[in-house]
């Protein structure tokens, strides 16, 4: 369990904690009810008393696999084999019938003993059935059980005290199961839905950016390409007729092509350039919004040192952008530290975060992105995604290196980039 806990993501840890907590409930209820029931059954023949207690223990043991299947069904929609719930229902009916028979024949002399007997034999199975059954069906079953107990109490002891106690006992048992078990499963389900919505929002943001980029390119290049096509066709016709105006038309085509090239560069400039200061501020804001404690140390110009060259700032800005995307999408981090410093004429950037599940290695899998095609490339498996691969190529062109791998602590990951200042200038 400890190994599985250490290697799990945050949402998985919440589900594991909820499961382990619910698995202990039948035994806690068993310990709480066995003492009072043993006192109430002290005058009952041992041939009847010990089978009832043994039946309760068997049902508590049977509640654990039922509860596991109920959580899998409620959280992940997995089908449930009807044989185990059927066996549990037969045992529950046997316990209910025993309590009713004893109460109706006067075999139990203390008030409320039948209710305690039925509660002891039904409660361990009511816990998983709170997940396996719809709420309306679960409530109807408990209403019928409460009515049967109330009638049995009224037959032996006229009055309202005993029947009312039986009804309140069964109703309290059902309400307790709903509020503890079903509400716990509901909260875990909501957390999974929030995580899924967060991933969908990230994908929608990337898709929206791609649409905007495509729209801008269409607006810039559509008209100019149409003009170039028309003027080229006109120049061809003039050249076939040996008219000198063909040269003027081709000069105009060349001018329009140069203007289009400049406009396209202006459109993609925001995708191909990244400023280190802007990316650091954005990373801090985005990570803190995702409840990740982000600490930024540097860059050197913040403390009055020598400013980094423009190409170095741009390349390191891409490293920060890529690292932040990987932390958000592929880690369950609680903290992230970003350090930028200059040592021996080399700019060094390190990003280190925790929350990396066992077997996850950032930088693998398929990359995503918009515009220039640089995006997040982290996942599980082997190989390297386009995100880190593109960063290595970008840094290599400036004489730099990029290393990625486990950090100093357990479950941590470090991204380290080095760039020489002299070569960049």
C-alpha cells in the first residue's frame, strides 16, 4: 500500500485514502455493535446466539469485496458480477428473518434487541449497497425493513416506544451509510470530473490558438496570393506576346511576395519569440493558479547584473514555457522552483518540481502546440516528444545543452538548460 501511495498522483491518492477509510467502516461498526448485542443476547441459548454473531462476522468480511466492486462501479462504471451481491442479499435476509422470528415469538426479552440484531446483520452490507443501488431503491428497501421491525416490536410489546425505536434505528443506519459511503464516492467522482475538465480546457485553448493562427494567415496571405496568381498569369500572357510590360508585372509580383513574407513573419513572431521575463511571470501566475507553490530565483538582470543577450533570453523563455506546460499536464506537483543564474560565462536555467508518479518520465510521448509547432511533449513510455526535442535543437544552434531527468528528492523531476553568453552574442 505504501509503495502504491508514493507512486500515485494526487487524485489517485484521494481515491486510495477514501477506499481504505471505507474498508474499515464495517469492522468499526462491528466492534461498536457486538458488545451491546452480546449483553442483550446473554439469556439467549448459545445455539442461537453464536450463529447470529458468526453471521454478522461473515457479512463484515463479505462487505469488503462488495465495497471494492461498488466503488469501481460508482467511480469508473465497471460492471458488477451479480453472484456476490446475491449471496450477500441471501445472508442479509437470513439475519432479518432471524431477528423478526425471535422478536415475534418472544425469544428476545429486552426492548430493542431485534432492532440491534437486524442492524448488526444488515449494516455491513448496507455500506456497499449504498453504492451499488440507486438512492431511491436503497431508501425503499430500508423503509420496508423498518416497517417489518416496527410490526414485530408492536406484536410483542404494545405501545409506540419499541416500534419507533426500531424505525429510527434502521433509518439512522441507512442515512449513515448514504452520508459516509455514497457522499465519499460522490466527492471522489467530482474531483475526477474537475481533473478531466481541466485537461479539456487545455486542449480547447490549444485548438482556439490554432484557429486564430490559421485565421490570421488566411487574412494575410489570401488576398496577396490571389494577386500574385493573377499578375503571374498576366505576365505569362505578355511574355508569350513578347510585350515588355511582362517585366513590370513580374517586378510587381516580386514586390508583393516580399511584402507577404514580411507580414507572415509579423504574424508568427509571437510564436517564434519568447521573452524570459514574460515567461517567468506567466509561469509563476499559471502555476500558482493551479495551486503549485512556484518560487523564481533570477534572472541576473533582476539584481543589477549584466543583462542576458536577447537570443539567450528568448531560448530560455522557451525552456520555461515548455517546462511549465509539462508540470501542468504531466505532474501532480505541489511545488516548483525555477532558478536562473550566470556561471563562468554560461547562463544556467533549472526547473525542478515534485509530484512525478513512479514510471513517469517527462519528455516522452507526442508533443502538442500551436503555430510554430513547439508544445508540450511529456508523457509515459519511451522515446522523446517534439517539445523537448525541439528545445534541444534550438539550444544546440546557440551552443547550449538541455538535460532532463530525476531530481535530488524522490518523485522530483529536473529540467536544466545551459547556454554560453559569448556564442549567443
